[in-house]
C-alpha cells in the first residue's frame, strides 16, 4: 500500500476479529481496535474510535446460546451495537441457499434461537440505517467458523466442534463450515474490492460428523472419539458465487480441522 490507511475493528479480541486485525496489519493498515464493553449500548461510544477511519469492520456482538434474558443479553446489544435460522423454505438437496435467503424473526422466536434472532434484527437495523444515511454497507454471513485461533481462550464455535467430536449435540448437522482465515480475508476484500456490495454468504464446505470422525481417526488415532454414527446424513447446498467474486477460494474443511486440532493441542485444550 502506498500510504497508510486507517480502519476500525470492533470486538477485536474475538475469534474472527483477531485474524482480521492480523491480516490488516500485515497489509499495512493502521487499526483502531475496540473490545467488548458495556459501552456497546451507549450511543456515540464508538465515535472516537471510528473518527478518521475510511472503513469500519463491525464484528462485536455477544455470543450466548442459552441466555437468561435474551432481550438484554443478545438482542439489545446486537441491534443497538450494529445501528441466519433461515426462512421457512424447506432445505432439501435440490435447494441452493444463497444471499437472497433471510432468517425469519418469527421462526427464530418460536424456536428460541435467540442468537440467530439477535443477528437477524441487527442486520435489518443496519440496512435500514445505511439506506437512510447513505452509508456503503456490506454484510458477510459465515457458517460455523473453524481453524486456528489466536486468542488464549476457547471460542464457542471451536468448542462446539469439540463437543460434536465427543458425541454431544452442540451443532446442527450437517455442518456448514468455513475457515476463520477465509472469513478475515473476505472482510478485507469487502473493503478493498470496489464492486463489493450487499450480502455475501461464506460457507466453504458442508460435511457430516461421520466424515469428521473418519478424518480424525486417520490423523489422530489415539484421540478418544465417540463411535456414534451421524443419523442426520442430509445434503445441503450453499452458493459460493458471490464469495468467489471477492476472490475467495475456500480452504478444504480437512485443512481447517487439522489446523484447529493442532491449535487446541498447542494451547493445552486437548491431548493428542
């Protein structure tokens, strides 16, 4: 880059955001980073961080799957901080999910999918605000994010993979996977590619728990794994066309999973 560009990353200590910050710095950006804080709900709390930036990556949003108070813990922070359960169309092997699909808030409420509801309402609010104020907005929608993590703590999606390996019902099958490095790169491309606009779906692979266990048995034969078969061997398709227009070539899920396992080993979360 010929001259230093300044951007802001909210929620910078998070799983995806930490990789985003790393890649931005490697590209020569100057990054203003914010971390989770009660100020997420305070109007104007981001003003000083955003001032002077040519782009803002808003990744800050609470991740709580079983909140005691969904409105206070998830929906208010997500919607106000930003100022997908999919819709009712049945998913079958012939249906290709793309960026025209939106979560249905009513179905989210009915199924008590509070995290999905918070993200859905936050996106609705963001598009409305952007349209009213002439803001150039792009939204990215990743599946279950796996891959190596930079922070010292275990994040929710990688923890979900660990639970799935052990046989616990932590994630819905089949698994819609994407590598954290692909997501971070896509975020930067959304800023740098002049034609980037609208919504982008980020699902690199769709696989099943049975396939994951086969791969782990091969590479980590001493790892105690659940032998229970995946009874939900349904097939789903997710469009990659718009992601490819950003220059995204998704990593194979096997590479992402092995890198995840190696990081879990390095940080002492699992004994391999």
